[in-house]
C-alpha cells in the first residue's frame, strides 16, 4: 500500500519534529544540570522566543481571521499542547532518572489511542494495538540496554512519575481533541496564537524569577543549548507537528514519540557515552516496524486526506 504525497509529508514532518525532540531531551537535561534556569524559566524563554518568531513569519503570510469561538478553543489547546505539556516535562526531568522518564513516557501513544477513540471515534484496531506493542517492545529493549546520557535526578520521586504521565496525557488530549481545529488554519496562524497565549500565561507566573537569571554565569555551551531548545525544539518542531497532525491520525502522530529514545541513544553513541549493539539495532527496527503497522490500520488509511 503506497503513501500518497500528503501522507508522506505528514510522516516526514513528524519524523523531523521528533528527531529534534530527541536531541531536545539531552539539551534540557544539560540545562537543568547547570542550575542557572528553572523549568518555568526555560518554558518562558521557549514561549517568548517562539511567539516572536511565529508572529514575525506571519507578517509574510496571507492573513487569516480567527473568530472568537475558535480563539477560545486555541487558548485551551495552548494550555494542553504547550503550557502543561512543556512545563510537566521540564519539571519531571528534575525529579526522575533518565530510565524512569523514558519508560513512563512510553504511555503517550497508548493514551492518545484511547483519547482518539473517545473523541474522534477512531476505532481501536488489532493492527493499531499490535503496532503500538511492537514499538513499545523496541523502546523498552533500547532503554534497558542503553547506558543513557545521564541528567535528571539521582533517584525518582513519585511526583516526577506523575508529571511524566501528565505530560503524556495532556499531549494526547491535544492531539485527539484539536485535530479538526488545526486543520482549519495554516500552521503559522495556529501556532502564533498558541504560543502567544502560552507566553501570556507563563510570563506573569515567573517574571520575578526571570529578571534574576544569572545569564553572566551561563556557560557558552549551555547558552547554545538554550538557543537550540528555543529555535529548533520549539519554533521548528512545533511548526512541523501541525503539518503531521493535518495529514495523519492522532495515534500515528504520537507513535513518533518512540523516535526520541532512538535519537538520544544515537547521540550518546556518537559522543562516546554508549555503544552500539545488536540488541539496540533490533530495538530500532521494532520501533519503526510498529509505526508502519499502525500506518496500515484501517482507521489510519481510511481518513488520510487525499
């Protein structure tokens, strides 16, 4: 079964976004370990930076009018898909070990499948469940056979696990509930309002702490990683995700979440903190096989735009 052009673009966008997110995990852990920015500080930087970039790009795009009814929905979407998702992740990595974060984070596609079934009436097919289980097996093999990149906490706190689950649930709700709304607008229009609302909520909560960030004490490597998080892991990645959301079913989009540990493992191998084994190779093959199986499911194929 071949992919049409629209579906191929959706897969490419999701793959690109989650590759960026894979490296983002490394950067966020390093920033956290530097102890110069709190999770809320970094969230504010991401929201403010992406807001400026999306609004700048929007000056060169056709103008789209967004009615108040949709604006209220975009506000709720921004709280689920950006504010709560990003804050819970950034806070969780300070309270959980790398391996516990990775394992708990595997619940996101499962949660997305359930939300999509309830909200969008997307059938839970045997192929979809089988694909998720195949990818999940690959991720767990990868996690348990990788040394990892360090970072995070020395031990996991229960609240950290709760925050990882919150991260997965809020993003699952965002993917499942707001796909029809996302399809109405171009990416820039939708994301410029999403990030503006996130910034307007985040900045007042952290303004007193933001002005006391010791920027002068920040190492150059950390500063570059902050820049990466703001530009690539926020602006570029969140430009790509809606492109995928418009073309792929929510469960399939969330399956690309399993690409992140692969990228983190590859990075750790490249910088010498881990090494490649046949088990890791099999794990990576299983992850992408699972994504392929989910893509073949009846619900995914039936509703892909032509």
